[in-house]
């Protein structure tokens, strides 16, 4: 899988450097292919509940009650780590790198987080996030219009967290020791897989297959967690979009493109202002 990723990165870079019609048509070919594949994934997702039902019955028939207990532990752990990452890591980064009050940031981001939570889609949250980052947090359009859409496409740290915990959970369920090298590989592939995850509901679970394969774990293991993934997807999407905004604020502050008056202003403007 790693070879495929490295090849894709190099291939993409080569396409972007290929001038003229050839580069353009290759680019639009892969763009269209991406749309078609996403459609196919969505079609399969409609079938997924029936398949998952059968897999879950088989799994819990073998595992019994301890299987359910473990699932509760997995669910709680992902939830706690997501919250700690969002409040702790982003809050600290904001405080240390910009000196700004993280509470103001989170208060202004609350609506965006709720929107991300209810749609479970970073892409659907993009317009409201962009508006909030510019009009409520005071980030200049030059920074916001680049960093927020880029973040919505590649910054999925909440997804990477879920994939890391899920891989360890599945390894333990199958009683497979992946070793230290395996854990390091999980960190690398979960980061890459989260970058490749589209900002729509449930895709983090699809790219989890790549992480599992990289350390030789059975992909069917995903069935164990699919039942509780929808709620975790909602939470991790809120974390993903908050990360995009936090980084935008940090970059804007370092580039002196942050309007502190707007940041400290208690009034929320984003709802009324156009993007
Ligand atoms: N739903 C997530 C997002 O849009 C992606 C995922 O983890 O499935 O950010």
C-alpha cells in the first residue's frame, strides 16, 4: 500500500508539471475517475448494512459478551482521545503559537462544530467554516481561502486518531501482535490514509482498510466497529474542521493577517455575511 501511495504522489506531481493538453486531460481524467469511484463507494455503502449485520452476528456469536465490552471500551477511548485532541492540542497550539485565548476560539467555532457533527462531512461544512474563520475569527481572506479548503480536503486528524485506535483494537481482537515496527507503520499509514479520506460521511472507515492491510490485519475486522462508527464519524468530523480553523488562525497570526479586533469582538458576524 505504501508503494501505491508514494507512486500516486509522484504521479500527481508529474501530472501537475506536465504542460499543455496532456497534463490537463490526465488531470480531468483522474478527477472524473475520483467522482465515479466515490459514487461506487456510496452505492456499496447502501448495501453495507446487510453485510455488516451478517458479519456482526457471526462475530458476536463467537465473541459473546466480552466482545461487546471491548467495543464499548473502543468507543469510549476514541471519544476521549478526540475530545482531548480537540480541546488540549488545538487549545495549546493556539495559546502557545499565537498567545490568543482558546476559549474565544472555541466559542466562535461552536456552531461550525455542531454543523460538522450533524452532517459528518468536512466538505459540507466548508462554506460555514470559511465564513466563520473570516468574519468571526478575523483571518484574512488570503489565508482563509487557501488553508480552510485545503484543510477540508487533507487535514483529517480526527480520522487518523480513529484509524490508529481501530487498528490496535482489531489487532487485539484477532490476537495478532503487530510489534513496534507495526505501530510505527500504523502511524504513517493512518496519517496518509486520513489525507486520502474524502470529507464525506463514513469514508474514514473505507480508508481504514488500507491501514489494516499495511500491517497484515484482516480487513473484515472493520465489521466489528462499523456499528458504532456513525457517531464517532460525527465527532471526528467536528474535530477535523476545528483543526482547519485553528491552523488558519495560527498561520494568519504568524503572517500578520489576523484582525484581532474581529477575533476579540463578541458579536458573531458570520451568519449574516456572504463568503
Ligand atoms: N466524515 C469525515 C469528514 O468529513 C471523514 C471520515 O473520517 O469519514 O471529515
